[in-house]
C-alpha cells in the first residue's frame, strides 16, 4: 500500500512545511521496510530523480511526542489535550463540538496564514473561550480557507467580538466578517407516499370492486360479531 501525503499530513510527519513531496508506503513486514530504507538512503538519487530521497519509518504516536518534546516521554501537546478531554476545565470537554450556537462566532475574510493560535490571540481578550474553542479551516496545503469559528463560554463575549471586529478594514482593502454562528437547519424528513386503494378490474358488464380491507376473522384488531 502506498499513498502520496497532502502538505498537512507531511507537516505532521516532518514537523514543518516543505515543498518536497512526502509519501507513506506500507510493507508486509518490518524486514522488508528496513531493506528499503537501507537501499534508498545510500546518498545517490534514485533512477529518474536528481536529488537523494530520505526514507525512514513513519512516526507513531510515541515517536511523534518524543520528537516534539525536549526528550521526555511526553510533550506539552499531550498535557493540553489531556486537560481538554478531561472535562475539568471551564467549558467542558471542548467548545468546538458544542451545539450552543449562541456562544459561537463565524469569522470570514481571514488571511491565508491564519492559525488557531492567531484566533486565540485575537478573541481571548474579549471573554473566556471553551477548550478547543478556536478552529481555522485549512486547505490541504495547510493554508487557511479564510473561514474560522470561535466558541466562547458567554454570549456577551460574542456580541463584544462582533462590535470590535465585524467590518474591520484589512490591509488589502477587504473587510472582516464576524457574526454569530447560525444554527444548522433541521433535516427535512420525507414521509412515505400513501398508496391508493387497489381497484379490481370488473368482470364483463360489472362495476369496479374495491377489495375488502377488513381484518380477517380472529384478528385481535377486528370486531367479532356476537353470536
């Protein structure tokens, strides 16, 4: 199995953005993978390429945490995610998934380099934000789509953010759009169509007949005649 990674996935593996393509290949055994690593990391470019390639085992959760930390068995990301999912912090286990749209903001018109960190820097002075309460929507290459969401813990913070940021002029002449997040529309449930009563074709010279829909004799839903 093999797959070319998106830039976002490549950043998760390498820790930084890169113009070089990254791919994941799954071998049938560790021995086969080790043989490939040894052969490809010889320093010579493979056939058809002009530059050498780097091949290594893909990161697991453990190796990623060690790479992102100072050498200990965990990083600050592990601590943050642990407290966010514990429910001990004000705002519960994560405002990003909160259905209360009264405390949620929709932001549009953001620059392409916007991250969750920038959202927190902009909106946290206006009120407490729920755990995992900031989210910038990203393209596959890691750039921001210009859209983001922020979940406050109080509704008055939403109105304060709208009054400060909505309509603010950006350096390129565009304006920032900040408004209360609209609730999702309720799904429309289609009712099954009602089938018309079947009409039995009449015999020659007769009238059309509608089949008797009364329950059969002995059916507990029907009324039995008293003898």
